[in-house]
């Protein structure tokens, strides 16, 4: 049955593949054996990917407000209850939304006949720089300079205009004073949105889109990787200091040094340390950064915790390199969940989804063509690996 399915699927997809290749001035040939079975390994791999559903389980979705502002491509990716949105070019499909049930990758540009050429189609979504996109209900929110924009059904609406800044923004942006109110980070929970500058946070009521509270943060360096958890904001700055701010009182406490990334889950702080003696070591600690425990050495800052498993990839100099690993927080054991990346770019997880997603690139075997863009995913226990590859380039000029 599986062989028959592949042959039938290949027949249905061949027209699409041939049309795609011919549009680029290429020809495609399907190699068959004596039984008439396709033996083209790349085609069969493509067919298998297209036939493999994701079947993501979604529970209690409200917004993707947890981990959306870390290194790599995770700055351009967000989840809602239907799609994984990727605002980064995935092969020749450009920006996509990935159906969380079928696994189908749907190009976000739906303009008939669009070549995505910036000269002929300047309004194509693939030319739109969408940074820090966050799924909130049935909308996508993202900062655009000093405004917060909601995107729904292709229509954009400014829902908040920021006019706040501190002395740090004013001094840092003296050459471009019009940018001193630019929104640098965005987070959301069930009741509030939070926008961040270099040294402040504005708490916004989602029901009225009015500012509830503005807190200036006593930091000498621009903040990085802010994380909102149970009435507190954890953040690092450019000086690799880490702080905790109580939203109700506005009081800020310095927790430590040499920290370049912070993430909070289940009353535990996870953070990476970078110093002269330790390079990207991942620790866990209590909510005041007391009782630290070293978990992983040579770990990059894009990691995610899901169902007491920690997903990460190692620095290139480590044994893991670009391999995606799953660390069991109970047993302390690590296992490989995906080793197909030549370069890993981001890890995305959400409380409401039972899957974790990884984005990166895979070098073509012949090393002469552009690398594949790749999305891989596993269940939160590290099982049920799913992989989709995107070949080609969106812009050939």
C-alpha cells in the first residue's frame, strides 16, 4: 500500500514539480525501475514530507506570549492555534504559514502572478520587515518604529502609539532623535501587552489598549531578552547584568552578572552565562537566581523548556554542534532529536502546543547549490520527528 501511495502521489505532484522547474528554465526527469516505481530519492523524500501531517494538539490558546524574542530566527516566528508563522524567507516560497495539522506550507503572499520582485511588486509581503511578530488571539501584533500594529486578514491597524522614552534612549539615539520612542521588544499575556524600550516597559491593558503603568528601569545598558512571569519582568542588558522588576511596585533588583539570556518556566529561571571563564553555560536557579545548577556546557541562547524537557543546540565548538538536543530536567540525560542542520537558527515552543519547532539550514549534498531552509518538529517528549525542506531562492537577482 505504501508503494502504491507513493506512486499515485508522485503522479499527482509531478505536474506541479515540472511546472515549477520549467518556470526556472530547468527540466526534471523521474528515474524509474523495471516495475515502474520512482527511485528519485529527492522526489520520494518530498512526497513523504508532503504526505506526513503534523497533527499538533492545541489547548487553551490565548496568545503566544512566552518565548518570542531570542537569538536567531525565533525573532521572526510565532504560533497561534492554527499556524506557525515564519516571517523569514523559506526557500522560494518566501514568508509562510505552516498548517499545524496538515503540515502544509502556505506562502503568505497570495497576490496572483506575483514574482516577489521588489521593483514590480513593492507591496509584496515578502518585502515587509516584520520583527517580533506575536500571535494574540486571532491577530498578529508587531512593533513598527514607535507604534504597535495589529495584522488581521491582511489588514493592518495601529493599536498603540508609544511616546515614552528615557535619558538612555535620548542619549543613545541623539543622531536620530525621531527614533527615541522606538519599540524594541514586545510580549503579551492574557490581560496585558508589554512594550519595551532600551530602559523602560509600558504595561498596556489589552481590553482598552491604554497604558496602565510605565516603569523606567535603572539599567546602564540597553535591555535584552525581557521575560514576563507572574507579575515580574526578568531581563538582561548589554553589560550582561540580569535584573528582576516587580511590576506592581516598580522596584528593580539586580540578580547577577555575566548573563546574556534569561527565561522563566515553572518557578525556575533558566539562563546562559558568558564570561572569560565560561562560554555559554546554561544554568537553572530559583526566582531570585539563588541555588544555581549547571545544566549544559557550550549551549547557545536559543533554547526552550517544554513539559520538563529542555531543547537546545550546542555551540559549533561543542560535541553537539548544530544538533538539536533534548535534555531531561528530571534525569539529567540528553538525547539527539534532530541532526540534519548545517546551521540551526531558532527554537520555538508554546504552552498551548504539544510540539517544539526548530528552524535552520541544511547544506545541499553537492555543496554547489543554495542550502535548504528547514523546519523540523518533535512532540514535547522528543518523539515523532517531522521535517520539511524548502529549496531554491525567492530572489535570483
